[in-house]
C-alpha cells in the first residue's frame, strides 16, 4: 500500500507540473523553428496513422501546402495564432473529422464569465456568405428574426466569415456542411481570436435599415435543467430522441434524432417500435437533420428496426497499420486514480485491440466492428414506407445511415445533400497527438468506415431522392417545406388508395 501511495503522489505532482507547463505555453510566443517542428510532427503523424490521407488531395499538393506554410513562419507566434495558420492546411485535406483542437487558454474566472451569455442570446443562420439572426430568445432590443449582423466592434462580419470558413472542412467536395457547422462555431472562433468580451457593439440591417446596438453579458449565468422530460405513450423523450404520431389514426409516425449517442438507445427503440407496430402505422418519418453523427452501434441498431432482411451496415474498417489501434491515448485525461487503475488493466486493453485487428486478403490491416457483421431484423421491424429528412448538418454516421438506406431502396430521402460523405469517412476511434512545442492537439481518426454499398466515388454527400432546400425565410416564418412535402405525399398516397 505504501508503494501505491508513493506512485499516486508522483502522478499527481507530475500532472500538476504538466498543467502549469501547458498553461504557461499557451501564453508564450513560440520561435519560428519550433513552429516548423510542430508542422513536421503533425504531418509525420498523419502519414503514419491516417488510413486515407490522400483521398481528396494529392501528396504533391499537400507537400506543397506544408512547405509553403513553413516558409511563412518567420516570426514567433502564440499557440492561438499558430492554430489559425495550421488549421487551414489541415482542412485542405478535406477529411471532415480531421481538425486541430483549438488551444484552451481559459482561466477559472473566464469559464464563469463565458457562462453568462453574450452572442449566444441569439440563434443564427449563414446564407449567401451573410450571418443572420433567426431567433431572439430574450427579445433583446426587439431585434427581429431575419436581421443581418453586419459588423462586430466595427469589423465587418464578412471578413470573419471568409477567415473562419477556412477552419472548417467537410468530407470531400460537399457543398452543404460548412454553413451549418460554421453558424455553430462562428462565435467560438471569434472568442478564440478576440478573447472573452463583456460587451460588444454590433451593427445590424433589417429591411435595408441599419441600426447599432451594444450587447452586454448577462448578469447571471443560464442554468441547465438536468431533469429528464416526462414520457408518455405518444411523445417519448429519451435524452436527444423523440417520437410522436402526426395524425389521429396513428398512421404516420415521426422520429427525431438529434445525435446518435447510443445512450439509452436500446430502450428507446424497443418501446418506440413496439408502439408503432401495435398502432399498425403505415408511414415512418425519421428526422436526422442537424444530426452531426455519433455511434455506429446506434445506427446499426436503428437499421435493424427498418430492415426487411438480414443486412451488413458497413464494410470492414481499414487501418493504416496493425499498430495504430494501440496509439489511441489510453491514459488521456485520466485522474491519478484512473491512471493507477488503467495501469493494471492496460495489458487486457492491448490484448483486445490486437484480437480485433486482422489482415485482409488484400494484405491491408482491418479492425473488427459489430456493424460489419450480419445483423438480423428486429421482431418489431417496421414494414411500411419510410421517409428520411436530411440536410447539410447530417454528418458522419448520419450520412452512413442515409447512404445505406438510399442504396438499399428502403427509404425516400428528402431535403439537402448531407454534410458527410456518401461513401463514408475516416473516424471510428482516435489517436490524440499533442504537438511538442505549441501543445495543440491533433486528433487523428484511425478507421476508414464505408457503408456497405457499391461506392459512388462522387466525393460528395448523400444526395436526397427529393431535393428541397430550406430558406432563410422558411426559418423566420417557422415553415418546414421538407416535412410538408412528405406530409402532402402521404395524403396523396392515402387518397389514391381510397
């Protein structure tokens, strides 16, 4: 026991020392030669681990971008400044899951300040390279939905948009993802660049009339209500999933999934599809708009409630080498106690990773995942007609799910091109590489995950069967032309049957 106590003390002291070192580095300027070392380190790790680094960019072009960046690094930079220089190179690889983590320079006081809303008192939309306010939650200054945000502290928003667009990448040459993700990330980037402000002057335009306002942080932070929503037979809410019938005879079911988290999903789908079966529902609408993805296990489970025959959701997941599964930072962000426990269980972890890694007939390395095996349809699998709502915010596993359904002709997709690629992406699990001098973290996806389809090679997202965009005016007027189209189609079909 004495030995364990000594070990724990050493780990705690080392962690504290590391934390102080990281905090110091985030505010210090890093010499150019050290920055160049970080660029080389990042590129070396990408070539070593990423299973499809040159899918959307040639090696020649990426080498040129890396060399060009290094030539411009001629003066010391802070980690934040360096982030804004290196991240555009990372996004040029066009792998949507590949992105530097922005440096965390927030103190405890900063965290307390940021909980008090400033810019997040509004909800936004980006359209035609403009930033619009589409919801004013507090009716602040009576700013109306549809108001364009022209400038912040006298700097045009258009300049920020052009700069921040270079920090975001979708898979391949997708055309819809960036506006959705940028509206969520815009003020994250803005705060990273300008610091935490207690007030800001904004210039707006509504119906060609310009106005100027000064925003102030709230006096009190917004507290999150952690209570679970009450459930009932017609509206079951399990965290980020909801289900309801859209008509009195229960012939049309609507399922909204905000994220595939796999948390409580088995219980939710079991009860939901049992109720749908009992109601003898004819039509099912699944809304995965603005769903950035998540668990492959959950989409495999959900597909089992939609399939009419045994299926395989994804192809075998390719690795860059058989060793990369062991580079997943097993001890990352562990407390002293967790370090001690993980140290004991580490051999088991290594054994399981090695057990699931194998060589394919093509000589390449692969990793076993449940979703690449045959799955049987559930006993309560839905037998009726399925519609899937998608948009540019449907990313990662949402796109794999959509792509598979469309390929199997099991559903009609309605909306916009998905944000994630039709042919899959590189994600799965990650190796978190810390650049040695700037201490920026580069998470590298280790698995190439393809839906089990004949790949389209379009290098774009999943294209819906019925393309219907949602405009700014639709959002302002709270209209949903995509869902309305499905409802009208169902009405027409019912009438034709009669």
